[in-house]
C-alpha cells in the first residue's frame, strides 16, 4: 500500500495552502469533507492532487475529530491504492457494496459525500469497539475506545452499521495479514488461559 501524507492544522491555519496554492481554503471545494458539530464543523480534510491530505481541526473539535478525518483519509488511500493488488481491489469493492446497501451507490468511481461520511463514522465505530487487529495496536485501541465511549456513549449513536466484512477491510488497512492472524490466535487462546487460572 502507498504511504499516506497527512498534514494536520488547527483553527489558526498555519502554513495552509489550497489546491490552487492560493494560501486559503475554499469551503465550496468538493475535495473538502467536514465533521460537523451543531452550528459548524469540528474539522475537515482536503485531498490534494499530489496525494497528500490536509486535516484541519477547529475550536469545536473533540477527541473524535482527528479519528473521523483519518477515516476519510484511509478510504481515499484505499481508493487510490486498490489497483495495486487483488486484495485491495476486492476490499474497495466490499466498501462500494456496503455503500450501495446503505443507499449511497458509487457511480463512475466517484464516492458520494454521504458515503464518505458513512465510512468515517464507521471508522469511528470500529475504533470505539476497541478490537485491535494486531497486538501492537491493542493499547491505542483501548485509548480510542475510552475517548469515543465518553463522546458517543453507544456505538448506535454513530449511525453507521458496519458489517463483519467492513471490519475486516479496516483491519487490513491497519495491520498485515500476519499480524491479524497472530491476533486472532491470541484471542482464541485467551479464553482457555482465563479458564486455567480459575
């Protein structure tokens, strides 16, 4: 998979350049996606033609904002990288099928904003469930679970019913097949070890 290039800025917009390199953002640009908060956005992501992504966090941001915007970035990276392997192509098709099942069909390779938002909320839900795809991510997933539970209380609040297949796609975005297999093996052994301690 390709390497994601992400720049994160706060509401002061330090050193931000637009797609047209004017030095400002155009909020009407369709390459910008927002995480809304009541009266205004908490954050947004802009996809630059050179492959970079710029994430802005605003004053109303919370602990979920960066995770939500990173969800957008992971989807865009999957879309760009899909032609590089059969697995990525299959993963992207799984995502497109999920979008369609939720009323957001992808036409001519263009992901509707509503589908992008469904994915970003789904990514938050995935993190909120706290089931790390690898041993190395267990601690950070526990942290994310705590943050997101404090904000949303219940996964249903995210309005993104992710399927086991979507969870597997997200697993593969964050961990190698070997790491995922090792984690599954560990999870199968843990109930037996807990029983032995009783």
